[in-house]
């Protein structure tokens, strides 16, 4: 349903490559770019890496965790021989699979089917466990028995604040390696007591090929449009966004804020329209319809519809209080628009002055989140509104940056390099476990 208000409502580098070349039995020809993956695929007969299982107990939905893992699988499926990479997720319905792109659905079906048919034992594989806050690591992460423990036990972990809970530190110490999405997370986990040698920065993958494809139906940018995509909760900063936008712009400005958001079914309470109206009345003494244009989109959007939404907008904005990564911001940048986002947490890996608009932090909160500077947000929003040409140029640079850093093939290469490097360390008994 659409409602409109107001008129319309440190990554391992050369050393890892050398290790992988040695582990594969010689020099891998080609550059360290996409040709590296072709070289791995072209030398399948020499590939000595054990099979890889990526386990993600998250179910089949469009959560950030699911999209993150699926993007890794796209890259790895192109880089690893058949039945050497498995995806342990659970059963996805055909209805859900049909909502994915043809390639995504095919890869997901294949990797899940292969896991069921082969049923690899943990001791025979590299096991990567995608941990959410409520999960524990598998039992076989907690033993050193080689007949039980995987060849490598790797945890994918993150935090949305600067505080890493002690229980997560204890889980991290059970793993051979901990993969985190940003330098911010590496530093936070190290400060909490996880050895730096266990921490590897692996950014989230972005389906750059898809989001960079120009959609013929994308509307021309006549009115200046801000766009924001988030689950409606305090951490995401929707309250800050609306206050700043309505403080800075009026109905007379040719501007629009498009918000794609939702409240989980279990949240209860007010509808989003009621939430927005309450913010308007409390802060401005008016209803939302009497303030600068906001368009609320509550219905689910397909990946294609999201791409079109980004491409008919000028800039993404999210004054969040903390993110593990913020995939919508990265996808918007892959679509060719820059982002305004809080200069804190996982976002610091790609929200940089040259390609976007880092939003200063006003203060740190007691729970480890950051309070975005609302006055600075107003200033930045007014500045970008007045300088659309600069925004367009930053968007082009942002697209190139995201494609070069976060393409699924680029991250598949890094994953295989890291695994080979760790296996060499383990052979030499110098791994810090």
C-alpha cells in the first residue's frame, strides 16, 4: 500500500595470494582481479581446497542476512567446482524461489540440493557459520577432536554497536577465524578481546551487475528525491530523518522524501502513517499532509522495483544509530546514487567523503549506538538539494567504488584466498586457535 503526505503522501592481500598459489600446486596465472577466478575454475583438476559448507540458520526471506549470504553464493558458485560448495539454509518454497532472479534461484536450488544429497561431514569440510545474535556456534566448533571438528571452523559475526557482548567474544574464541564486514568491526572485536590474528574483514557482497543495469522504466529526476529504505525501529533513525527533512523543507520546495519501510507484524501499536503524523504534530504542530512531501511505501518490493526506486531518486539517506553493514545504502550506490548516512559502525567501510556524505555523530549513547547530528543532516540535505550536479557526479563515483570493492566475484576471490592461507597456517601448526 502507498500513502502520500502533502500533495502525494585489513583484508588479506598478496600473502594470501601467494599462499593460495602454493596450495593449488603452483603459480596461478592472470591478475588478482576477475581473471583470478577464471584461473581457479580453469585449474579444477589441481584444486586441493576441501569442500566448503556455508551454514546460515536464517530461513528463506528477504532479510539482510539472507541477501548477504545469497550474494556470496553467487560469487562462490562461479569460482568453485560443482559439489565443492554447499549452502545449509533450510528448505525454500518454490513460491519464494520464483520471486528471485533466475540465476539466484538456480544457484540456491543447486547448493541446497547438493548439501542434502552429499550430506558432508563437518570433519571433511571448511564450515562457515553465519551467526546472528541469538545463535550459538555448532557443537563441533567447541571440540579440537580432528574426527569431529571441521578442517576450518569459521564464524561470520558482526555488531550494530561499538560494544561486543562477552558471549560473542567467547563464541569467537571457539572459531579458527572470525569474518567481520568492516574495519570498524575488526577493531571492536579486537578491543573486546578477540585476537587480531583471528579477525578477517570480509565486506558484504552487492549484486552490482543487477543494480547498475539501467532500467528503461526509471522515471526522470524532475523533482529532487531523497530515498530511504529501512525497517521502522528506533535504531534506524526514522524519527531523526523526518524531523530534519520537515525542518529544512516546506511544501513550496520541489522535493520529495520517499520512505520504503515496514513494521514487523509482532511490533503492534501505531501504523506507520500514525507514527509519521505523531512526529509531525509533536514537532511542528501540523499533520504530515501540511508539511514537505513524504511518500510512504509499505508494501513489499521486488529487487527490480527497488532498483527502479533508487534510479529515479537523487540520493539515499539514513541517519541510523548503528548498522552491521546497511545493504540498502550499498545497493543504492551500486544503482548510481550517493548516500547520506551516519559516520559510524559498518557504514564507515563505504560511506566516504569522495563518494557520499558521511553524517557526523553528535554523541555516543549508553547502549553503544551513536546519535546522529540532526543539525548536520539538515545542512547536508539542503546542500545536496541545491547542488544536484555534484550529487550526480558523486553517484557515478560511488557506483564505480562499490563495483570494484563489493562485487560477488571479488569477494569470492578473497574468501578462497583466506581459506587457503588459513589451511597453510594450520598445516604448519601456527594458527592461533
